[in-house]
């Protein structure tokens, strides 16, 4: 009988420290068994439980794209017991993964539409998965224009810097990377994410926006998109909640009758409006 | 098939069951009667109203080992704890508690990802239900159309008569078990009559009741009501209501390590505790006890109804009997619905 509580063994094959503050790292995990790799079929927006025996498990969004074969990646901020233990690991360490879990970005619905991706700070991980998926040769033609607005407080807090630079060079994706305040070496854009969104002013016709970021950013960004004519059905985001099982059994991540782990984490704004007003 | 055994011969019957399979049955302890795995036949008692804790522990123990691990330098050896393979019997389950298993099946095995621990034990367990012969004033199982001698869900159903225990086979599983227990005698026509009479009289034992019509929706409508603060004011957040409840299923997953050797286990948790939803960032969506009481009541009487089509309560009255400050879930639901 398949046991969904038993983690799949993986090896940490690469660790990248993403930010100047050293508390956000990207972990590349490779499957120990080829069979597990083939069975781990995921879609951008899903998450998994990262498992370190002796410490516990932590639910983290998958930051790699399914178009990247042979490994999966997670970008993790050091916060609690498990993520601290994870940050102490070195390349070559063995750990576990349970997943993929949850729903995903609504790929079928997004097909044929212009996509606006808005990210703030560290909440850019499953958005990165989505971007890499969309710009892959096999998928680029399935989507219309791709606009990305990504901001952080300062240049040293932007994650995936190499990829941001690579995407900037492409002509099939419009990149707007911004920081609240630059430093002496920063030559790019300055300004808050909502302001930049307003300046960029992506059209709402046949377009969907996906927003992830700190609550304050989301609060000020949403009115910009409403003004641009985006309906609540065409604005998506991803929720976070304390989780344990990840499969809708342990009973802690509910908002009303919906469980973030299995009915989410991705919801449209229209769906969020229907949720019990718990938070 | 109806069988019987003298009241004084309970021991022999229990021993016969123990010879066949692992047996769980009510045992009297210091605080009251509870279900336990039986090692000594004389421990078993059938003289009780209902157990302090529910029999959910037979399928969903308070702690359940999932993985054993050994942290070695540079590597971790892990070993999956195998699912209990042996068949088991649970003796003396009251009708409302039998019903609770079916409600929990919907979550653990019905649709979505199957929980192997629950499913495996459910499949391997024969349930001997046990008719109530009195009513406790806290019970309200009548609200869920369960009656004192309801055989639904039991494999064998037990009625305590004046001189004998009468046992009726309900399912094939029950027949397989009872057919091979030779300490039992065949019941007489008179016994048959008595047994049928007891089943018929089940609904006459009246519990408190509650109209469930529209409750799920009304609870949603009054979600933001100040009523919850009033209802939760005396609550101590001790969580006993969730621990004695036959349908509370929330759990935690914890690693317990000592000198590099450890076990990953799942452990009952409780939505009454403030750290139930505490996140690593320090954010906690349910800091107020009114939010937590509302969660417990709504989970049972609204969310579960929406998700699985059934109320996650059987009216066993345990939470009311155990609550140190006399919070009664039936009264709370009634008052909440009236406050709309």
C-alpha cells in the first residue's frame, strides 16, 4: 500500500546563497532512485514537504520548472527548526521530500493569454518556476506576452540574479526589475512594485496576473490591477499556512472548508472572496 | 444467527476471542473505563455506560510510529514502520461510536489520498457493537438518527440481557468470527424474541436532540458574530474535548530523537491549542480562543458537512461530560444558530 507519509530520498547536489543577508538559499535536490524521479511529476505552483529526520518537515513551494530535468529546486528562508537545519546542510547531504502537493498555477486557463507576473522579495519562487516553464522552447508559443515585475527592498535582496539578467536579454519576455532603494552600484530601476506596475500598465484584455509577495505589497498592487481592468477571476495568488500532512488529513491549514494544502495553495481573488472570512 | 453466553462467563468468551485475534475491549482504570489491547481476559468489563475516551484509538492511536531512523555521521538510516498486519477485534463499542468510524472513513479513505494506517486497521478489524440500556443526560446521538440499539456498522451486535449476553451476527465478517467461537451456545426462541424487542425499543431511549437542518449554512452566516466570544469566555483551552472526541482527527507529525536514534510519529493534536496554527514566522491566524472554539464547532457542523455530506459529531456526549467548565457543544450550536 502506498504510504504518502514516507519521504522520497534525495541528495542535495547544489546550494546557492541568494541574498546578501545569507538567510535565503536555493537547494538543488536530486533523486536517489531513478523511479522516484519519474514519478515526481509536478506543475509550477505546487509545493512539497522537505523532510529532515530528527528535525521534521516544512512545506515549501517548488522553485524549479518541470522542464528542468534530473532535479528539483527549493528556495528556502531560514526561519524555524527545519529550515535552519536545512541551511546547515552541505552539498552531498541526503534528505527527504514528500510531494508534489497541492494544486498549481492554472496552466490550462493561462494558455493563449498574456501573462503578468508580479513578485515581491522572497515570494518569487513558484513564480520563477512558472516563468522558466513558459519561456521553455516547448511551451513559449502556448502563451501570449509575458510581463514580469519583480521587486525587492534593496539590490542585495533580489533572488535569482543570474536568471534575472538572462531573462532581461531575451526579447520574448518583458522584465521590470525594481528595488525600493538602490545602492551606489545599482543602475536599474528604483520604485515600489505597485508604482512600477502602474507605469508598465499591462493591458487587461485576454490577460491574467499572478501576484506573490508580502501582504503590504499585495494590498497596494491589487488596486492598480483593478484600475487596469483586471477582474478578480483573472488575478491569482498563492497562500501559506502552517501544515503538517500536506494531504488534507491533519486538519490545521483550513480557511473555512478549504484546505490550503489540497484545495490550494493557488486561489484566484474571486475564489478568495468566497472563503470563510477567517483571516 | 443469534448466540448467547451467561453473564458470568464473559471471561471465557473474552479468552476465546483473544485466542483468535488481537482484542481491544473496555478496561476499568483509575479514572474510568477505556479501550485497551487486552493481555488478561479478566481485565475486560462490560459494566460501563460509555468509555472516557472514544474507541478511535483502535484505528488511530494517540501516537503512531511511521518511520524509525538512526542518525549516523554523514548519513541517516531509515526504516518504515510496517502497518499492523494482524486482524483484530474491538468488543463493546456503543452504537454512536460505531457510527463515528464511518464518519472518519470519509476523511481518511474516501476520495483523495488514502491514509494507509487508518485503512489497514479498519479493514482488519471486526467490530462488536454493544447496545446501551440507559441514557446519559449529556448524550444527543438521537440528533444524528442513531439509537441506543442501532446495529448499523457493527459486524456483531451485543445486547446484555438479565442472565445472558446475546450476540447477533450482522455481517459476513461477524459470521466468520462468531461461527468459530465454541464457548457460545445457540440462543432459544425466547432469547430471539427478547433480542428483537431490545432492538425495537432502542429508539424509545430518548436522548437530547437538535435539528440539524440548515445548521451548516447558518454557522457560516454568523461567522463574524460576537457570540463566539461569549461562548468561549469560560474555555480554558485544555483540549480535553478534542482528545475524548470520536471524530476529532487532527494530528501533528513529530520527530522524537534520543542519542541519534529516533522515531517519526504522528500524534493527536488539538485545534484548541494556540500553537496549532503558529507559523515559523511568528504569525498565527488563530490567537483568540473564540476563533479556536469557532473552528472546532464549524469544522464539525459546517465544514465537514460541506466537504463530506455528514456532520462530524455522533452526539456521544463525551466532550460535554469531560469539559471542566461545562461547555456543551449542543448548546453552543443551538445558541449560535439562534443568534443569526
